[in-house]
């Protein structure tokens, strides 16, 4: 499954898009792909419910976020490499690295927030409840990205701070559940 995702999003789509793949909006969306993978991985890490310690619960969330961000990095790196290798010998414009770094930080914050939500709901209720909650949250994010995706580079820092603040609140609630 992972190889199919890498082939589709890391090679095939960038090959179809060509130089348009390096557009800031496309790469900004790619930088946020980790939030599709991190929260379900965090929810899956809570199969038995409440972890025995907060440290155990927090490490499961961190592992989910690292998993999601690793997948994102592979997809972005594969996509950029595909475009550059496909246009060897011709001019290839540089992406806006500063904006993309802000979007990557937002993607990390959003992944952390949703993975914390998944961990809290899975620990408090069940893995199934966490997955339903994530589906609703991801649907809401899809709507936001569809209608206001072009604003992401402009509000990235503010949205990042908000996501990290909510993640901190959710992790604090998980600490209370684990006691």
C-alpha cells in the first residue's frame, strides 16, 4: 500500500503536472499530507483503551506524528525529484522554500493536533470512536482546503500556533485521562 501511494503521489501525479507541480499551492497541500496519515496511526496505537501511563500515551501520539510526517517527506521528496529528473537539461524554477517551510510547520502542527485528538478519544472511548471523529475532522479540513486553500501560505504561522495550542490542550486532557 505504501509503495502504491509513493508511486501515485510521488511519481505519477508530479509527472502529469510537470513544472506545475512546483507551484506553491500544490506543494503547500503536499506539505500537509502528513495529517492524513498521523491521526489514524495514533488512533491505531490505542487498541486497548487508556494507556497505563501518560508517557506511554504521549509516545504513541509522537510515533503517529513521526509516521505521518515521514510519509509526507517521502511524497514531497519523490515528487520534487520526479519533476527535476523529468526536466533535466532545461530550466526548472525553484519552489518558494520559505513559504513551503511555513506550510510544513503548519502540517506538523495540524498532524500533532489531530493525532492528539485521536489519542484522547481512543483512550477515553474507543479506537472506533476516534476514527469516526477523525473522518469528520478530515472532511472539515477538506472543505477548508477546497474553499480557502490558497490562503494557507498567508495564515500559516497563525494557524500553526493555533494547532499547537489545541494540541497542548488535548495532550493535557490525555494526561488527566491517564491518571
